[in-house]
């Protein structure tokens, strides 16, 4: 028995790793790429390469949470509609205005939301609790409900030197807002991984040859476009190697064309049939196999290993050719690896608990990833299968909000039972829902 993929019908014994073991082995080998500095507008979706600290205290002073009047609580005690308190209104403070004003006892100062509160102020009366200065230079206050309220302290958002983000934090739109508030116009991020994608098989046809599919002379090649889109979703860069024929020379040529990328993803040729030449060609190029086969469905014949090049080492994922198998194995294994290469600390999808809205059978002793839609139910989110779960079907992928993850010890999930669902988080929700 060879310790790597051999030739002819010689076969390495399948590893049959549990899913979590396979994930750990893959991620343990992922080393983040080097960093670069980019403008904030180009940083979305990337990972911070350095810790970011606040360069200023925000807000820099106590400020008003309301449009209204800065007052002292003792000056408005007992104010009501029947017994209003009348105070001299001595000017106005606007957002970004003078932070050195002082409020004298028995007076009020008009103040805008976000404006610095004058010294001596302990309350801001909302403008709707006043007469809005119907008499010029004086304001009547009709309630003391705002006594001691509506003042936001300095530094409530951030203080100078405080850690805002750690190295490896993912940059979202919210992150961009904080970085801009901290006075940054550029930031250090990890570089973007590159991924060569190679579907394999003489039978595959793309759109320009689709008449062969209509006539029953070929199979749609959907995996290349699908996986390229999935690569772009994590802000990585796909490289299309084209459809590799079931020919050793063509396979070797295309693999060589992908040598400059960080990752090579082959699709198809995962079994040991006579025409499945991918393993044999990789073996001839010095491929070092880490594992082959995982205890999961769909996608059990997935593989992972390395190609050694002159100046680099390239990760190689061998994904099954059935569309659902390729989709699931990319999500479970390739996506986290790409995110870790790109420097992200958090690389896995969110998992929530749902109630099964229909029975989900799992006849084998494997971890199942069933495509499900998620909807709001009376007791919280409910999961329902998107349709038949055969790995060769593609339409259910577009209907899936996530994967119901069913471990080997469960032979089925019955209606009403709990099931964990890995959310795909792609596309808008069909209805507003709180998935807490």
C-alpha cells in the first residue's frame, strides 16, 4: 500500500476522518498571508493585520443626548403644566460648538443633540417639555421628568489608547465607521488569497456548448462558476483554469497554470475509476496527501494535501464533482481555510438551533449536511428541507438558508425535535425575524 496516491488501480486506504478532525487538520496548516496597507474604502471584508487603538477620546466632553435645554435639576423641581418653571434662556450650544460655556444657577441654555453640555449642567430638558421660548429670552419648563437625565459622559464611545480591534478581526461596515471615527483613512490588512479552480471531466459543458446538454450529450458545468462566486464572497480571487479533460497531459498543463496561486481546488475525479486521473497526475507532480475521505454526506470523497513548488507550497483541495457535494465541502473545509489565510480569527459560519418542521432521515453513520430553509415559527426558527437531498441536484442550493447538521449518532431528526443549522447568510431574509 502506497503512502500517497498511486497509479493504475492502486489505492491509498481511505482515512474516513470525522468532520471536526478534518477541519482541525486543515486549519492547523493555514498560515496568514503577508499584510498590506489599504484605504478604508478598500478594506471591507478583509482582516486587520494589526491591533487598532483609539487615537482620541470620543465624545471628548459630556454631551447632550437630546435637543432641549441645559439646566440644573434643582432649578426645575416641581415643574408641571399647571406650575411651569420659567428660566432665562442664555444663548445656544450647537454640536461641535463651544465646550467652555458655564451654566449659571437659575438659568437655561438651549442645546442641540451631541453638543457639549455647559459646566454646572446636570440635566437636559427635552424641547417638547418646554414652550420653545415663546417669550424671547425665556423658556417655560412644563415637567421635571428630565431632571438628572440626557447627558452622555465623555469617553462613552472610546477613550484614547483603548483597544478598538484586535489583529485578525474582520472588517465590516460597522468596523469602517469606527476606524473613520478614530481618524484613520487607511489600515493594515492581510492580503487576499488566490484560488485556482479546475473542474474535470470530458462530459462537462459550459454555456457556449449547452446544446450538447439539451441533446443529452453532456452535463452542465455549474461547479466552476458556483465555486468562483463562493471564493469572491470571502474576498478571495478565483482563477479559472477551464475544464480539464480526462487526459493526463491536459490535467498536468492546467495544474501547472494554477501553480502561482495560494490554493488549488480540483472538482471531480474524486473516486478511483479508470477515467479519474486527477490523483495520478497530482502524484506525478509531487503531491503530498494529508487525508482522503471524511465521514460526511454529501461530500465524503473530499481530500486535502500539498503541492510543493520552487518557492512556495500550495494547498490542494479535491472536491467531489456532484454540485451539492462540491458546495458543502467548500463551505465546510475550503471557506474556513481561505478566511484563515486572509488573517481572519473567526472563520466558521454561525450555527443556530432550530425546530425541525419535517422529518430529516439520515440512514448512514455519517455527519449529514442537509440543505434547509429557515422560517419563523411559533416557538422560534423552523428548518425545512429544500427538497430532495441527492448530491447531484443543484436547484436546492439556491433555496437553502443553511445546512442542518445531523451528527452520526442520530438516525433521523423527527418533526418538532431540535436541530443545529449552519446559516449561509447569503441573500436577503424573506421576512423580518429575530433568530436569537
